[in-house]
C-alpha cells in the first residue's frame, strides 16, 4: 500500500515502506551556461527529443512511445569485422522479436 502522506511529507519517495532504495534526480538545475561538446551528443539528442515531446504534448499532440512497436528496441553486444557496416550486418539484432533470444556475443 502506498503511503501518500509520507510521500507529501518527504519521508519516503515511493510511498512504499518495503522499498529501501529510493532515488531522485534532485532539483531541476539551470543548464543555460552549460557548454556541451560532441562527446555529449547523447545528452544533446535526449534533451532535443524531450523538448519536442513536451512541446507536442503542450499543443495537444500524442506522446511517442505509446505504440507497441516502440517497445521492441533492445540493446545488443557484438563485434564487427573491420569494414563491416553496422546498418547492413547487425541492425536487425536491435529489434526484439518473439521467440528470438537476446543477442550478446
């Protein structure tokens, strides 16, 4: 059972007494003076997608990720030979398919 009063009072994050570990991102940080570089591309792309999603929702759009097809992405680990293009050789292993085991080499 979730203890909403404990959540509101800040005594527990989840409100569930049996969950010992709780985490939070903390307060929203001012990133206006941040200087991201090319190695931070994943952060940049994530922020762009989040911003587009928020703006879309604000204007009455439907959020991404609701269709089952969006839930079929998976991680994979493998080694490519020199010169083998990922898109031609291994792109299919990132798609989850029923009855096909996870690919990890």
